[in-house]
C-alpha cells in the first residue's frame, strides 16, 4: 500500500540572502508539484539519495520499515525546491507513521540537523517553511511571522523562466560570510515587497523587485549568465521588473509584466526557446497535508 505527499515548487520573489539571517522574504509556491511516496518494505535502490537531507532524515527513522519514492515534474532542473520537497515528504511521512505532531520548530530542527554540516552559513529553512504552505508566503523568522497571500494584483503578473544553469545552494552557502549590516538594504527592499502585498500596491511591488535585483547586482550576488539574460529582459518595455532568484540568481529568472499581456508574453518566451516554468496562474493554492498542523 502506498501513501503520497505533494509539495509545490518554490521561488524567492525577494529575500534570498536576507533569509539566511532570519530576515523578511516573499516566496512563491507554484505547480506542478513534487510528489514523495511511501511504500512498504525497504529498497536499497530508492531514488532519493541517502546523503540528501531527506535520505539522512529517513535513515534515522529506524523503526520505519518503508522506503520513499520520488516524482519530479521538472526532471532535475535546479532552483525549484526539489531537495526541500523531498525532505518535507520524508518529514511528513515520519510524523504520520510515528504519530508525532509536526510544527515549524520541529520541522526546522529536523531540517537543519539533516542538511547542515556546521560549516559555512546555515540554510535558512525558508524553502521548507514555504513549501509546507501555499500561495505567496511571507516569512520573517526574527519577527516570528509567517503569512500566506494569494496573488493579490489584478494588473500585473509574474512569469518564471529557467536559465538552463544549475547552482548547488549548499555549496554556495559554505563560501558566504554575511552580516546583518551588509544586508540591511536588502532587508528594507524585501519588507517593501511584503507591504506591497498588504496594501495591494502593484507599483510598490515592481519597485521593490527592481530594487532588490539592483542591490544583489551591486553586491556581486548575481551570476554573470543571469546578468546577461536579465539585461536583455529589462530592455524590453513590456517587462516591468526582472531579477534572478535564489543563490546567485543562477537558476530561475522572474519577470513581471502587465496582467493583460501575461499569456501572450509567456507564449513569446516559449517561441524564443525559453523554458517557462510557471506564471501567476500556476500559483499553488491547495493546503499541503503538513500545513494543517503548522
């Protein structure tokens, strides 16, 4: 008998790097979803790597004689939260099978213990917090605030495209040395994006996303290949805002366009050969199994 858990993909709208320090971030969750299955017996050929956070966590659940299966609709593309979705599936399954109650605190402790060696910057855990929820997720760990929004802007929409590149976030974090003072301007821009959702102010969101990208660029936190692509997008008058997402903005590029031009522009990107991942209409709005208890 098999049970399964689904979790959305994630993309930082704003807040990468600030998140590592526990500051404010907005994370988009989108479909199609990843799926983690739990089947009877043990299987040494399970598709989840034993040294991944999910594999490490599952190996510690020695009383569970089951193994995990995995479906990735993105076929290994980086930057979309595959590893954190795997971990969420393993964590949710262990909670269900061992009859323990999940919580943000326990979830993060489990994730840190399974994903961080103690070297370099500790992962923020914002990806697992967001993918355990839905919509546009605001997280501010320092203020102990987590809040989910729909895409509240009727006049603009987002499009996510993949750069075709892949950067391993955990390796990148091992090379970072961040401080709150050095990231303060990013924190302000990320908080401005949150306020744009609260006030349903699309112009403020556009400004916040553009400001965040410029600050990342000024701090040399955008990969060179992404900078080239983003400069081309920004030259298009139909693109209102653009930024790279996640570590070095290397994997996923975010574009904001007028809402009434969204579908046409998405098709234009596909015709140009871009791998379009999702847009505003693909925002994940279901409530995952785990979210009921968080």
